[in-house]
């Protein structure tokens, strides 16, 4: 008797398999979306140069990888918890309406657990692979971003991003601590550079999305102040940032000095140009300053890394 093999049509199986893969991909993508990976990239960009400067050379590859992984987990934790708290306003704002919680892709309880687990993992990992000072600083950064900025400041004051932005300055301090086990004055200068860079950077973005923040009831400065008042503060913070960058000259060489002076002048002139155009009533594009600020910060910290890696004689104090 001839046995006829029974074949199952591919079409009967494939849809189930494809559906499972699609759901898995969608779920992973949603949880990654909670972490705001683009912002993490920017935070890590400043961590490595801080480590190079702390070492006055190139730290071990393992230490760099361990610090970056721990820093990425800490930032991911803070961002996921931020998404949980801000889910209601994210639904209102066009810029954030596609975030996972705003779209209902992840249950709030799951997102909360996800964020807390990432925070625990980051601190334990940094403690075991670098040192416990770096781990403690990462916990402080997460707590400050979620409790101080997101819960206390963001919806209550136009100074939210000024003080809340301190959390985004922590990666340089964590990177320095990972290398040295201490926090010394150059780390604090780098902290201050990012601290004074943040308001011009974010206010330029907030000017572009003013209606979004107004609809969500978030009192970002462009919502509660006139464009002239905002641009005037952008100019003031840009100047302070530029002056602070010069404080690193004693521990760097002419490479950093050139980038700090030329890049800082470029930033300040761009801020003045924005203010001039607003006062004149001309059409302005604040996003130009926003994109320029990203480029500037990357170039400045790249100069720190190159300077330390090459190991040229430092300029030292002028007295």
C-alpha cells in the first residue's frame, strides 16, 4: 500500500509564526521606546571623554564598557520611570504622543517594574564592576530626575529644566568616579558646562513646541514668557556656559582650548542671532540653535577625549 505524505500548506503555519515574531518585535520595540535611546546616546557621548580626562589617557576597555553599560541602564531606568509619571501629558503633546505608554503599548504597572529593575541592575552592575561611588551617583541621578525634576519641578515652575537638568549632568561625574573613585574639580567643571548648556538647548526646543507644552499645562519658559524674554535668557546662559568651558584650560592642552574658544564663540553668536531676529520681529527657527547645541556639545567633549588621549602638555594655571 502506497503511503502518501501529508504536507501542511505553508500558508497555514506561516501566519502564526509571522504573527508571533511581529508581536515580539513590537513588544521589544515598545520597551526600548520607554528608555528614550536617542537621549541615552547623548549622555554616553559625554561619559567617555570624562573618563579619558580622569585617566589623562585611555582607560581600560573593560572599564569603559562596564561604565557605559551601567550608565545606559541608569538612564534607561530614569526615562522609563519618567514615561510612567508623564503618561498623561505625553498623550496630549504631539511630540510625545507616539511614546509607548501614550499609545497604550505597555501597561503602566509593567513600565514601572521595568524602570525599577533597570535602576537596580545599573547600581549593582556599576558597584561590582567599577566602584560603589559611581553606583551611588547613578542612583542619585535616577532619583533626582524622577523625584525632583519629573514629580516636583516639571509641572510647577518655569525653572524646571534649569534645576532638573542637573540629572543630565551626572554622567560626567559618574565616568570620573568610575576611573578615580573620587569626584574632583574637573568633573564638577564638566558638570557645570552641561548644566549651563541645558537651558539654551532645551528652551530652543520648547520654543518650537510651545503649543504642545501649553496644551499639556507644563510651564516651560516659552509658555509663560515672551519670545524676547526667552531668547535673552538663552543668550545669558550661553555666555555663562562659554566662560565655564574655559575653566578646564589648566588641565587640557591647546586642542581643547581651540575648540572651546571657537566652538563657544560659534554658540554664543548663534544665540545672539536668535535674540536679534526675535527682537526685530523676523521669522526665526529656534530648532537651528537646538541642533547646533547638540553638535557643539559633541565637538567640545570629543576635544576633551582627543586632548587626553594624545597627552600633550597641559596649559596649566597662568600664575
